[in-house]
């Protein structure tokens, strides 16, 4: 599976109430990159994802998404409470009218990928917060996304669960090599997850810096405690602080 391209050219987004959510955004994401969008609340990160997914259209400029196989997960797992884990995971495939035999194979594979095979018959209320997010990830995996958008998916989880899910998402990416765009306001999460960190500032929402992450595919807790990790995180923190004064 290979990832899609995603291009924003001179993109601006002004809402009818006058809020300029994005201004002058130029960003090219290559197939198979994993880009973290990092910045304070209100700097337009979610708006950028909505444009990438086609849910919104920019006021000016061009957004080009090289696929219609898009996965999208949010902070809220948005599961249907009366459906089992496996029925929730099958949902988007059903909406896409995948043949039943193919869908069943994909659901089995997606549940396996996120470690929920044993919980296939459970209802959402019987799951932990982390497991609900895994169900949400599996639901998007069923459609074999070439572009996977993550809108701060783990912001509401405790740190331990969040770090575990960070590794799970990285494992999915290493296996499928979709193009990933991951919104967060955690510097550590951005640097750990991404191949490139795009830093945004607010009022108006815009890109204020970009950093290639110098770590390869193999990342673990040692990565988080390495001098390079601290150095890059410090640089990004300085940039964000400078943009806020
Ligand atoms: P972030 O994801 O970085 O927190 P958002 O993309 O959600 O930022 O929002 C960027 C700015 O646009 C914020 O000031 C927000 O209040 C505003 N905004 C978002 N959606 C709308 C909307 N539908 N109408 C008016 N303003 C909006």
C-alpha cells in the first residue's frame, strides 16, 4: 500500500464571521510521509484537515489530495453504542458497499492490527478509552486509506495509554506506509511520531516553521530520552514561545 500526495497552495480560509482560520498556507506532503501539525489551540490545524478531507473548501488557494481513500480519526472515537466492536469497524466498509466476503476479511485484519480480535463482540461501553480509540482506528483501516488524517486522537487519554497508542499508530504506518497527517499540541508527541513536524501559529493560522525529524523508523522510549530529541523539542518550543509574544 502506498501513500498519496497532499498539497496546499496559497490556501486561505476565512469563515463568514470574519475569522481568518488560515492564511497563506503552502505545504506539500509526499507519499508515505508522516507529518505532525503542531500548534496552540485555534491556529487552524483542524481546519487544515477538514480541507484535506474535502469536508470544507478553502476561501482561496488550492488543495489537492491525491486519493479518495481517506481515513479520519478524531479525539472522540464516535462509535455507535448499540453496535459491537466488529460492527462498528465494518461501518465505513458497509457505507462503501464493499462485498460482504471482502469486508469480513478486512474487518478481521483491521481488528488484528489494533489488537482487538478478542473484543470483537464487545459493545463500546465495555471498552477502555484506549480500546475505543483502537476501534476507531480499525474502522478507518478497513478502507485501506492512502491518506490518514488524525485530529488530536489521543488528547483525552492518560499519558501511558497515549504513548502505547502512538506506537500502535506508528506500527500501522510502518506496515501500510499511508501518508499520515497528525494534529497535536504536544511537542513530544509530534517529534516522536513524525518524519516532519510542521509548526503553526495563530491569528491568523499559518505555518511558522518546519523540521525534518532526524530519527529513522525505529523509535522507542530511548528515542524520547535522547539528546537529539531534547534538542529538537527545545528548538520547537522556543519557536512556539516566540510566536506567542
Ligand atoms: P485548531 O484545530 O488549531 O484548534 P481550528 O482549525 O479548530 O484550530 O480553528 C481555527 C480558528 O477558526 C479558530 O479561531 C476557530 O474558532 C475558528 N473556526 C473554526 N471553525 C469555525 C467555523 N465553522 N466558523 C467560525 N470560526 C471557526
